C-alpha cells in the first residue's frame, strides 16, 4: 500500500483546490519559512482523524478553515481527501483504491467519508489501527512528535511503542470489552432491583384483583338503576326546554321589528351628519380662499408701495444727476479759463527768455573785450582785487548754494512725478490683483463644487458598496441557512426512514411481528401489513384520522383468521405482548345509517365519514368501514358538538384538531402537539422532505450565484471608488493650490495698499520739501543782493584809492553784475516755463475726466427714466389686481354666511333625533333582556339535559338511544334513589378499587418470570466478558514484550550506525507491569558516558529520536512516512547520514519530507515547492529529479 494523492481545498493557506500526486520513493516538500509547507503535513494529520487543535497549531478547530486575505474572502468549509493504493489489501477493506475525506464547516458541523460514503470518525481510526498511520502512530513525525519521543514524561513515548508493537487494536477491544462489562454489571444491578420490586408487588396485586371482581358485580346492578333514573330525567327536561324555545322565538321576532326601526333612524341621522360635514368642509374651503385673497391683497399692496418708493428714489437720483451735471459744466469752464490764462503767461515767459538770452550773449561779448583791456592793469590793483575776489567768492558761494537749492527743486518735482506715476501703477496693479482674485476665487468655487459632487459620488458608491456587502452577507447568510436547513432535513429524512424501517410508533408486539415477517418470508405469509402502512390520507386530515383510529392504526391486517390465530399463538409462545389483527376474510363493514348521514352532511363544518376520507386498496374497504364507517369528521369543536346534538349523540364526531365528541355526549380534547408526524403522515412527510431538499439544492445554487454577482458588483464599485478617490485627491491638491494663490494675492493686495499709503505720504512730504526749498532760495537771493551792494562799495573804494579808475573797469564790473543778473533771471524764467507746462498738462487731464463723468451721468439719467416708467405701469396693474381681489373676498364672505345658515338648520334637526333614538334603544334593550332571560332558561334546561346525557355516557358509555335497552319504568323516583344509594354504599364499603389490578397482576407475574430469565442471561454475559478481557490482556502483554525487545535491538544497531559508534537502549521502568510501565531511553554517543536523553545536546537528542524512528520502521514499516523538518537541528554530516538511511528505507516505505536542508533535498526523487506569490495563499510547484 502507498499514498497516491492528497487533495486540499479551503484548508489553512490553500483556498483553491490543490492536488499533490505522490509516487513510491522519496518526495521532498520545500519552501521558505511562512510559505505553508507544514500545512501539507497538518492536512495529512487532519484527514486521518487528528482531534488535537494544539497539534494542528491552532486555537480552535475552525482555525483550519481558510480565513481570507485582503483580496479574497474567507471560505465556509475546509476539505481534505487522501487516496491510497490498497491493491495489496494492506487495509482490511475490499477496495483496491481507498479515498478518505474529511470536511469541516464554519458552523461547526463536520463529516467523514470513505470512498464518498459517510462514515464515523471511529470507523476511520479503527481502519488505521496498528498500521502506524493512527493518531498516535509514527508515520507522521514533526518537531512536536520528536518532542514527545524526547519528553521527560515516559508515558508520552509509550503511545508510539504501543502503535509499533501492534497492540492498539487489542487495547481498543479491551477498553470496549471493559465498557461493555461495566454496562453489563450496571444492567445486572438494575435487573436485580426490578426483580426485588416485582416480588414485592405480586401478593398485594392478587388481593386487589379479587376486590375488583366484587366491585364489577355491584357496578352492573348500579348501572341498571341509574340508567333508568337518568332516562326519566332527560324526558322531563326535553319537554320543558321545547316550551322555553317557543317563547324565545316570539320575543326574537319582536326584537327584529324594533331593530329595523332603529336602523332606519340611524341611516337618517348618518345622512344628516354627512350633509353637515359637507357644509363644514365647504365653509372651511371658503375661509381658506378668503384668507388667501387677503394674503394676496397684502402682498400686492406691499409690492405697490415698494414700487412707488423705488420710483421716488430714482426721481431723486435724476435730480441729483442734473445738479451734478451743472457743477461739472462750471468746473470745465473754470478749467478752460485757467488754461487760457496760463497759456498766455507761458507765451510771455518764452518771449522774456528769448530777450534775456540775447542780452546775456551781448554782455558776455563786451565782458571779454573789457577783460582783455584790463589784463595789463591787474597787478596794480591786486590787493583790491583780492578783497573784491573774497567778496565775490562769498557772493558766488551764496549763489552756488541757491543754485544747489534750485537744483534740488527739479529733483523733488521729478520724484513727485515718479511717485504720481507709481501711484497710478499701484492703482492698475490693484485692479489686476483684484481681477486675479476674482478668477482664482471662481476657480476655487468650481473646485469646491466639484469636490462636493465627487464627495456625493463617493458617498453614493460607498452606500452602494455597503448595500452590495449587505446583500452579499444576506446571500451568504441565506446560503448557510439553506445548508443548515438541508442538513436538518437530511437528518430528519434519515430519521423518518429509519423510523419507517424499524416500525417505530407501533407497539412492541406489532414491531416484533413485522420485523420477523421481513426477516422470514414464511413467517410473514398471510400478513398484508399494518393498517397505518396500508392507508393514506390528506395532510389536513391526518390528525383527525389518527384520533379516530386511535390504537387501531397499528392493527395488523391479515388475509384470514387462520393467519391471525397463528400470529396470536406466536405472541403467546414468545411472551411478546398482545396485538389486534384484522382478517380481511371475516370482517364486514358497518356504515352510518342513511337517515343520520343525510341529517349530518348538510350541517356546517361537515367534511365526511372517516371511512370515505381514507385512500386504500378496495380489499380493505370492509375493514375501514368497520373501524371508521360510523365516525364523522367535522372542522371544529363547536360544529362537531352541533352535529352530535343533531343525531342525539348516536355517533362519534372528530374534529380536524383531534377533539372528539363521543357517543352519549362525552368530549375528549385539548392541546395536540403537531411538531412531528404520526404513523399516517410519516410517508407523506418523507416525500415532502425529499421535494423540499430538491428545492433547497436549487435555492443554494441560486444563492451562490447571487454571492458571485454581488462579489463582482463589489469589485466594480471598488474600482469606481478608487477612481473617485483619485479625482478627489487631484481636486484637493487644486483646492490647496487655489487657496495658496488666494492667500498670496490677498497678501499682494495688502502690500499694494500699504505701498500706496506710503507713496501718498511721501508725495505730501515732497510738497512740503519743495515749499521749504523755495523759501530758502528767496532768503539766499536777498543775501546775495546785499553782498553785491557791498561789492559795489568796495569797488568805489578801489576807485578812490586808485584815483584814476578807468571807465572800462567800471564797465567791467557793471557787465559782471549784469551778467549775473541775466543768468539768474534766465534760470528763473526757464523753471517757470517748466512748471507752467506741467500745470497745463494736469488741467487738461482734469477736463477730460470731468467730460467722462458728464457722459456717464447722461446714461444713468436715461436708465432711471426708463425704470420709473416701468414701475408706474406696474403700479397701475397692481391697483387693478387689488380691486379684483377685494371683490372676490366679499363674494366669499357672503357664501360663508349662507352655508352657516344651512348648517344651523341641519343641527337643529339633529338635536331632535337623539330623543327618538334613545326611546327606540330603550325598547330594544327591554326586548333583549327578555330574550336573554328566556335563553338562559333554555340553556339551563339543555345543560341539565346534557349533564344527564354526559353522565350517561361518562359513566356507562351509552347514548340515549343505546340506553333504551336498559330502560325500566320508574314508578317512584324516591325509591329508585334509595336503591341506588344502597348500591353505592356497598361499593364504597369495598374501599379503593384498582380495576386494572386483574390484568396488572397477570402482567406483573409474566414480567417477573421474564426478568428472572434476563438475570441468568446477563450473568452469563458478564462471565464471558471477563474471560475475553483476561485473554486480551495476556495477548497484549506477550506481543508488546516481544516487539519491545526487537525495537530495542534495532535501536542499538541504528544508533551505532548513525552516530558512528556509541550505544543506546530502551528500558521499561517497571518490567513487572509491561502494559502500563513508562519507557526510558538511554544513549551513549561516542566518547561519552551512558546517560539520559535530558543530558544530551540538541543535535544528539534529535539524532537519537531519528534513530528510534528508524528502529521502529525496521520492525514495522509503514505504508508511508511524513517527516516534517525532523533533521533541522542536525549538522551537515548528520544530514547526509540521515539522507542515506531515508534512501535505504525508501524501498519498503514511501517518504514525504518537509525540509529546507540541501542534503535532504538531494536525496529526493521528486520535489514540491510551496510558494506564497499572493500573501496568505499557498501554491504548489513540482519537479521530477529522477526516473
């Protein structure tokens, strides 16, 4: 036998169906840490019946089901199948190929299958006992199993040795025999208690049976007397009841007449009330319209006032525009006059400039001539010249100072012009920034709006996702619910089929006969079947027919009375109880008589005769009519009571709810449990469940389809959500950019305003500076004039000192002064011309600005005039609407007044109605009281009669008709009552009577004899079980001791080969107790002392455990062996030795190695790689290395 395939689906990290093919030899499973390679080992353990969650590396058994990843949802079940080649019949089954399957659902349900047939876990574990493949076997060894071998608890090691020695199956049989022995001894104790109890009951029951027989004799005589007295009472009550019913009928006719009158009055009142309600609705509607008209008038008046106010405001603006126009016109005239004057002044200054320029040129030419003439006389007047030069230098300094100040004036003016230009630029820049702010603000609002739209879209998609998830969850829940219903129905179907097969629900005697008939065809000859199996009824009639049949449903139908007699003899001979038999050849049917049937079939609630409502073969018709031909089926108890009363309680009436009105009037009923089908409904329920299972299969398929569709919808919505979130991210970035740009522009706007204020302040400061410069220049000119006068005085002194000043020198001086004056005057005129030109430019700009304002004013006046005309027209239209609405309001008021008059008239009429209605109601109430009194009298009489009939039935099970046979004339009711009292006293004197004691005595006596026989049988079984346990114990002891010795010898050899020397052995801690003794492992690696495993290094401990494993395999090779990283702690040299041993044993056993050691991989014939390309999901890749 060898392992062929392993199929995994939904187990741990293998959600998809994964099939691993195994071949004889060595197969290695490799992969990185965390890839799921050890999950293959866990799958093999799990499918072979492992129940330890800890061994499977989990916290709960549900942890083995794939839990899902970010991209895959969790699975609802895990399934692993393992297939063996059993052509050598190593396993004791008839199959050449054996497939074991284990499934676990997330609901906690699980199942095991053997070649697709459902089996128990016990069947699986029993199958693999003593093969090394069991739960405690040595075929699957991982790090945890190595720890068990090396554990300091020797009991943990013992389980492996028991599996290897082949005593596990013996041990299981011994434990089973010990459980049976315990159960047998408990049964023996119970049997002894029952025998003791029965022996104590037999004698008292004998005395009770004799008392019961005497009671029956007295009761028969009492029955005759009481029946005669009851029948006489019934006759009297029926006469009185008939008279009372006639009186009641007359009163009811009078009540009907008065009731018709009351109905007529109420109809008239209802019509008047409806008219009042209609008028009130009309009044309410008119009032609503009136209020609406008033509201409309208010709105129209408000609109008219608003229009008038708007027209006044526009007229005022027109007047203001006219005044402003005149002011602007005056300003233009003033500016034009100023412009003309300044233009004239500029022309004058130009002429003066030209004149002074010519004079300056002439003076400079004369000055040059004089200087040439005076050159020769300069030495003579050197000192005077020095003095004159000093003074002249001072004058020049003052003039230079004045020139510097005059030079600063153009600079100041230029700066003022620059500032003015900068201010204009700032205004333009502010406008530009404002426009940019508007553009960016508009863009920002667009982005915000788009963000809101995208957020709405995102919310919609998220809601869609939640809805899809909810639908997916509901579909999944529905699927699980359907699967649960499927499992429940399958279990129910299996239960019903088992019940049907075992004839559950029938008496033990019936069940024994039917089972014997199935096992022995000769015995069953002549048996047609149980009545419940031979008939069928509609589902709604099942309870009624089972109630009608009662115990007869389990009666056995036979062909003849001969067969029935034979079966009765069989029950007696085997003391198997009692049963009722229905021979078809002798039983004749009895149906309800035609007159009674005709009376009943027209009554409410009548369904039919019970015999007619049963479907069965025609040969059973007599039997059915015998049992059901006089039983009527009714819908409910009230109708059944009426039917029984109609036929004077001469037949049984059964309702659909199982309530019964018996002949004579007694009633049986109450709560019926309908949770499970009876004998009649069992076959029908089996068919119903089969049909329902087919529908559930279809619904599960449809629900799974919905799950797939909703999963696709979820993925599509997820993609849409990702796109929307990407768009939201881009819009958010754009919003941030717009906000940053807005902040920058607002900051620029603020900086521009600050700069504008600073420039305006600087412009004002420069104006003041220019005025200061002009004041200083004027002061310097005065100083220069004074000093020039002093120069003239000096020159006069020079002339006096020289005595003979030449006219040329004087002329020279005069020319110098004249030149200076001409230069100053010419410079002054030039500056005046420049200032005048600037003023003319400013005046022209002001004139153009004023003209533009005039044009805008004209346009506003035209616009306001058009608006005033429109408002005037609208006011006229509003006046007309107000007048029309007022007229409509007056008409509505009049209509409300007329409707109120009509309503008052109707209400006055209604007030008189209540008096009439009260009087009529009083008459009806009086008649109802009389009818109630008469009805009460009728009911009392009928109740008294019914009580007599019920007493007749309850006491003697007789109807009035059937009791006529017991009727005796009652001449003196008092004497009859005395006789009855005497009989009752005699019965009372007997004390408590137990009528069932007659039959019970017989039953207890038979049971006592049966229990004594059972006691002997159980005692015999106990002795046999004790003998079997002793034999199993001895066989286990001998086999374990023999195999333990062989394992020890093998262990010594393998240990020495693996370690290259040394010695080792296994020992029983208590040799006298072979079957429960702990096992000690001792090892002595080369160069060390013999010592316990606990003192060895990690690698030595691991290699020792491997040596023990190979020693066991040498004794009892397993079909296959799974080793999960057992060599992880070994060094490379020991890995090579380990691999060599694997190859040596691979000829007898198939090896599956989970490893990451290179040396182990090299010894493999085939490699399987476990990868995890997608996080959390393992996949298998294969590679053939040899063959």
